[in-house]
C-alpha cells in the first residue's frame, strides 16, 4: 500500500485577519500579510486559500497584484469585481473567476448587494512570471467539471456530494482539499466546513459526504512554484 503524506488544518487553526469593524472577516490557511509562519508559506504552487466574508457594502478597495493566479469561488451572495483591464463583473455561487495578474494589474472586490457575501479565494504562483494580465469567469460550473489553470500547471475540481455519496479525486504530486460546507471523509479523516487536507504524492483518493450534503474544492497540482 502506498503511504500518503497528509496533514490536516482545522478551521479553527486558520489565522484570522480582515477588518471586522469594516465588515470584512478573513481566515487564512497560509502565511499572509502581517502573519508569517516559515513552515506554512505554500503547498506546491498554492500560496493562499482565504475564506472571506463581506457584510453588505463592505469590500476591498482597488489594490495591485503581479505574478499571481487568483481564483475565486463564491459560496453565497454576489461579488462585484472591477479591474484595471476594464472588466466589471458580478460573480455568483457556482461561478469560477480567474484573474491572472501577469506583470501587473489593479482590482477591487465589493459586496454591493444587501445579503452577506462569502467566498473562497485562492492564489497560485505561476510557472512563468510577467506577461499581460488576463481574466475570465466560467458560469455555473457543473459538478465534476475540472477547471484547468495552465499558468500554474494546476486543475481545480469542484465536488458537490449528497449525504452518503462518494466521489474520486485525482492523484497528484500535491492535492489540496478544502471543505466548503458539510462533513467529508477523505483518506480516512473526517473534515468539517473550513477544514483542509494537504496530500503529497497522492494516488486517486475518495471523498464521501458524511451525514449531510457537502461541497469541496480540490486543487490537483503538478508544478513546483517558480521563483524569480
């Protein structure tokens, strides 16, 4: 039997950031901004997995990025995105949004609706730096449909499972699984909403929804992060 190196980060072990007084609550899975843990900087090319909650009217003012692939998954509410390449979009639950920052881009993210907004945002290091920024939104991603991120040699898999349902996740040098909602059994470990598992050199792995419906995001990653 192949031995899989696995670590689990519980929701309560995430670093809490954001600005609650401004209606922004954030939970970071990796070192981020003023919080630095040298043993928790990245996992493969994945450098951030932030759970964000924005109250009505709250948001992140225009700010810069470069040399990063930013992928966003809205859980509830509506995210209004605007960037310096001229894109203005509303991202809704079930949509996958990607912003490839390239040599440099500015963007803002806001909750312009009346309901709370909750989303998961993930940053990956591209295999090559520089180039023109690019952007896309894939609407209403179907369960099991992979979203390829060629710039980081990674693929995002979305799994929505009914209680008791099982689904396979692909093998990969780095496999990162984040539970969005519900409880999931993965490689013998129970994971609740907000928990994440990191598997090294994983074979194909089975996920099962336990007790209730569940939703998870899984990154299949094949490339070491590029530096400089």
